C-alpha cells in the first residue's frame, strides 16, 4: 500500500520504519528541511531495536508535501494536536478523494482538520480516523536514528465521518494489526491517554522537574498520590464518555499500571518496560513541552470544555487546568482547544453526533 507519513518526531520516524518493514511503499515528509537534511540526502532512517541496528530505505523522503501525499491511500500524521490546524491548510490543494487520514492520537483533530479543509475550499472527499495513543514506543537518538522499543497491542480507533467507517477500516487494518473499531472519531478522541497521564505527572512534579538536573516523571515521579489523581481524572473522562453514549471498554489508565489486569493499549507490562528503559527520560520545560502544549492546552482543555458543555462537574480536570494556567500565565480554558473555540458549544449532543456521523459538509446541507 502507498502510505504517506507526515512529521519529523518520534512517531513519524517509527511509523515510516515500521511500514517499510511490513512491505508498504512509504513516503515521509517533514516541514523542517534543515533538521531533515540527513534523511533527505540518504533517503533512509537508521533504526535500533532488539534485533540490532540497521538502515531502512524509504520510497521517498521529501520536504515537498505534494510529492509525498498525492497517490497515497493512507496518510499517517503522528504530529502534536497543536500542529493540526496549520498542516490542514497545507493539505488543502494536495489531498485526493478517498484518502484516509490517520491521527494517532487526535484530540478530536479529525473535526478540527476537516473544518479547516472545508473553510479553505478543499474539494477532496477524505476520511479521518483517530485513536487513543501513538502506535509505537519510540525515541529518536538524532535526526536520522530512531529507537523502536514497542508497538501498541490495541488501538481503539474511530472514524470521521463515521458513516464511512467500513471503507476506512479496510485501509487501516492493512497498515495496523492492532486497530479496534469504536463508534466514531469522538469516541476515539475520548480514548486519548495523553491528557490523563501527563498533566498530573508534570504539574505535581513541577518542583523537582525545575530543581533537579534529572527527574524521570515515569519513575521517581509516579508516586501513590499522583496515581490517585490519575484515577480521579480518568474517572471524569469516563463519566464524559458515558454521558455521550460511549460505553465500555473505556481503556482505563489503571490497566496500564496493572500488569495483571486487562490488556491496555501497549499491552501488559508496558509501564515497567518504560520505567526500566533509558530512552524514556527526557528534559521538560513546563511552558513549552508537548505535555503542556498538546496534552493540557489541547487535550485537557477539551475535556474540561466537554464537562462544562454537558453540565457535568469535572473538578480534577478543571483544577489541573487552572494550575497549568498559573504556570504558563495564560488562560488555557479560554484559549485552548474547547467546544467554544471549535464553534460547537451551541449544539446539542444529538447534533454533535450527527456531525460526527455525516461530516461537516453533509451536516451543513441538512
């Protein structure tokens, strides 16, 4: 299958390597030409994993988005949610009918990107899908080398518009064995683990993060009190899901930490592997890191706004969002990804479900 991968981060490099080694034809695009120079020159990525170190050749590595996207059946975008709007603008003139755009994860980016495409006059009929986590446990060593230490065992995924789910899942299953269909893209968006796991880890570890030269939030930073906040926050996520008619399985974060329980997205034992692996320590700037810019400003803000819209109390999510706003000096509830800022707050739940089912264009025609 012809697959386009857009992005230059851990997930994009891991996806490109994984797809090539599964026998697909892979084209990789990155916006930052200077950082991409070594891959552009060599047309390959180096990968390190349990099988050793090797070079994986791409069909094409290019900073020309048209060359990468056109002709692809599947477009995989493992980019942070805050990059979705600007990328959608770049995609307007190059997308083609029946392409499937996969956002792992999406934070309801399927709606955000579809709205941008519609507003900018994109005529292509494309289908979005989004899931609850990145399909890979991976970290880049440098701008040409990726460490690939694991793959997701379960990827709960929803499609936008959901009435085109059958076609989309045929394409997705060819690329990912672990895809598990859920009702729609909002269902998939509310599986996103990032806004649940990362806000307590960085906000409740703010002192040691800023004080020590080295502080691993997944190891020293995951203490019983923080796990209690995880459980409370995840309970609010599941309460929102239930209020919208999405029922179990909810993929509770508790399963990630419990190796004896129900298999979570990365499989049993993934947390222990993450803590033991040196690849997973990373320095954190509390104002600029993607855990703040994506998981809080997009993901957590979206959850709080959904709670407000549904008139459900979500005190843990709202409290964490307020603390994050104090750290950044920005009103994240007002400026982040929200029902209001997406122009959805005037709708009823039934109307929102209709948009998710039919897509923006068909809904507006009604």
